[in-house]
C-alpha cells in the first residue's frame, strides 16, 4: 500500500466522508492528498445512495484514466440500506484495481454502534425481519472521526474479531487488497 497515493472518497454524506478521511489519515496517508465528494444536500434531503450511484461510473472512468500516471485509490462508501446498494454499482472493479467499496449493512451508524459497544447483533434482523436503524442513536453529538480512531487503535490493531459485523469484515478485506 503506497501511502503517497491520492485518495478520492465518493460517499453519501459528511459523516461517511469524515469517518473515511480520518481512517485513511490514521493509516498514514497524506491529508493533502485525500479528497472527496458527497451529497451536498446532506442527510436532510435526497438519497445519499442515489448520489453515489449517479457518480460512481464517472469516478471509475476518472480513476482508470489517472491510474497510468498517478498512484490513486478510489474509495466508495454506500449504505446497504438492506437492499444491496453496493451490488448494483457498475462497472465492477477489477481484482487488481485500487477501487474499494465499503457498504455497511444498514447504515454507517451500525458500524459506529459496533465500534462503540461491541454489540454483536447489529446485523441480525428483528422479529419483523428488519435490520435495526442505528442512525437515531448517533446523529447528534457523535463524531465520526472518533469512531475511526477507536476502530484503528482498539479494534484493527488486535485483529478484527470473527464476531465483527460481516460488512465491516468485508471492508477490512477490501483494505487488505491494497497491501497485495
């Protein structure tokens, strides 16, 4: 993993962006080389997932045009929203491309809940078959950068436990591809 690479984060909103930016900063990437794009309307209006889907193909094309002369990583964060949003992103990245797709099972706050509490049931459906929405618990006063710090310092350094959410394990697998 070349820590001098330029990192571009395509995501739903500022919460996703600041979480990812801080995590890549903690991995040793130069903050001046980390940029991003997210829904300018924020969480109050419009669908962040639709924003990501609408820009994804253009960003993949930009990535593929720059990769010949620039060390570049494209990071895509899209909430699964229990409907498999990440599965609908086309074109699919090639195995050797530094295009990383992170897709929390319900929303990014489900990861925050796991990081914060270690709750093992965040991906388990309730009696109605629905995955719990943790967004209301982490809307006001929570700092995505603090969750990134805790994930890096307390969880990732020890190795992500097998009981961690599958969507977070998948994100770690995506990051591991950079090391190869």
